[in-house]
C-alpha cells in the first residue's frame, strides 16, 4: 500500500473506531456516576427531577454527558466521511 490516500483512509477508520470505543467507555462511566448518585441520594434525585420537569434542562444528563455526546456525534459523522473521501481519491488516482 504505497498510496498515501489509501493509508489516510485506513488510518481514519482506525481512529474513528478508537474514538468510538473510548467515547462509549467514557459515556458508560458518566452514566454510571449518575446511577450511583440516584441510588445514594433518592430525595435529591427526585428534587432534581421536579425542578427540571417541563423545562429545557437536560437533566438527568450532566454537562459532561452532553458535551461528550455532541463530540461523539461529530466524530461518528465526519471521520467516516473523510475516510470515504480519502478512499475515493485513492481509488481514482492510484
């Protein structure tokens, strides 16, 4: 594989997979923290629920969950697309 576009395509696929796995792991940890908090503080959890009901508050998600979710959406959209573009360039130029 001497074509740099083909190598770039493969590298982007591998990076996408790695970031997806890392993101899934981190998302699981963040959700586990929320579940643990709910189990240890049911009264506080219910208070948060009542305060957020009917509002734009993303509860029970945290800021970290929201940011990671948006970031992973971008990763899962644009990196495979970039990989496909690199593949097509490699296919037609090399």
